[in-house]
C-alpha cells in the first residue's frame, strides 16, 4: 500500500471530484436550476463587487469550524478501515459553540464561498457535504440590530447555490438568486429585529441544499445589549445519508422527503459536546442561541436538571417568557434560552423529542465551582 501522506491531497481532490460527479442528486439539482435559471441569472446579472479572499470578519467566529481539540483523540473504527485513503485522511474537528464578539463597526462585510466538500461528522462517518466556507454549519455571524451587512457569496462549487438570510428584509428574487459555479452575488441588508436567525442556501430543491449542510446562524443583538453572559450558539440539523461510496456517504434526497433522519446534531457533529463538554462557571448566566436548520423537524430544547429563567421567543428583550422547562424551536426558526448555573454539576442539554436526542441532538454543560 502506498503511503497515505504521499498521495493524500491529490486523492482527496480526485475523490471529491469523482464523488460529486457521481452523486445522482447533482443532476437533479442542476436541472432544477437549469438553462432558464442560467439565462435569467447568468454572468451579466452577477455582481462584480467580489473581494479577493474570504477573510473572517471580527464578528465572524471562524474558529467555530476549526476547533481542533479532538483531532488526535478520535479512534480509528472498523468503518474507516474499508474507506479510501482520501476519506480516511479527512480529519474530525469539534465545532466551537462560542458566540464571536460583536465588532465596534456598524458595517459588517462578509464574503462566503459555497463549496461541496467531504466532512467527517463522527469518528466513522464522512459525508459529501454542500457547505458555506467548507463546513457544517457555516460561520457564526454576530451583528447588531440596524447595522449594515454587506454580503457576497462566491460559488466555488459545481452546481448553482444561493444565500437566504432570515435576518434580512429584501427582495428575495434578486438578492437570494442562485449563482452559477465561478460566479458571485452581493447584497446588503440592515437587520430590523434582534434575535437568533437562520441563514441557508435557497436554491431548488431547497430541501436538498439545506439538508446537505448549507446553513448557519446570524445572531443579531438589540441596541441595548442583553446582560453579560456565557453566549453559546447551537444550530440543530438532521442528516439523511445514503450508503457510503469510497468511504463518503452522500446525502439522500428521498430519505429527506421521508423525514426520518439517520443523525441529528448540534453544530454539525452528533453528540460532540458529550464527547467534549462545555464548561461554565457557577453563578454564570448561560445564554444559548438555538437555531434550527431542520430541514424538517422541530427542536424541543431542554436542559436536564435546570429550568430556563427566560426564553426570548423573538426580538429580545421583548417576547420573554419565564420559568420554562422545554420549548420548541421550529425548523427555520431561532430562539434564545437563558439559565443561571447556580449549582455545580453536569447538565445535559437535549432535543427532548428523544428519538432525535438519541440520534445526536444532545450535549453536556459542566458547571464548575
Ligand atoms: Cu446550495
């Protein structure tokens, strides 16, 4: 057997190309955004306002996708032994749930890239993901109500993609239009309301694009900040997977239509915060921004052994309810849950629709002395 090191990057690229080309749903996706779409939204319609490289903005938690704390801790499994070198070379990383700090600037420039790339979501599962900036979920964005967000999406994939920000009020036919491979779209918006909002690819079939990993969270602060807290962001999503091909599992559109997921996760990795819990300090206010990417099922958010002092249903600090045990976050929705960590211990947070908790929508917060 040749050394995996000597051939890794070429094998990964080759495997990506082969896999993406072989995935049958690609043909359907291209057809769904076919010649008429190209004609309507072709090169002439694209913005030329594209930055040279995608640098993380200060209010964008680039590290939400690159926490490497578990890179060396993931054991090899029997499922991996049969995978190709390319699939086995794809490293696992835990997603950092920390909300990035708010910038002092009132203008936030974001430049995302749409990429189709394999991602290891558990020790023995690599998925053929469609992503923003190469991971599931995309970067966590943090802005303030009324700020200006200047956004550009560059499509580095092989099929059309687009971006739909739920924090925006804008003509979707223009701003959220699909862009062809190699092209870009730009638009600006000012979030009218504070809250925890979803963003996602809206290219048809939306179920396939959203269900294959093209989503993330934008957190919008009110003009007067909420009380200081440990701010965490959890984006729930479902995985519907087909049989692995070369060690990489494709997303299965028919399974998505069937709405029974194989895995459910917070921040793209099933049960990652059980494997490596989140630590908070006794007495700390813990604020959890829960965004549900779905694509189909709700998230009955609950913390075992705790009660939520406040749940902001939307537009915080308004719409607050108190003394809550569990609350459903709809697919396509986002809410803010607060609890005070008064007693040391291990507190499991879970989607209390327990079939989905069991499939990975679960984690642990440890309250330290
Ligand atoms: Cu897409």
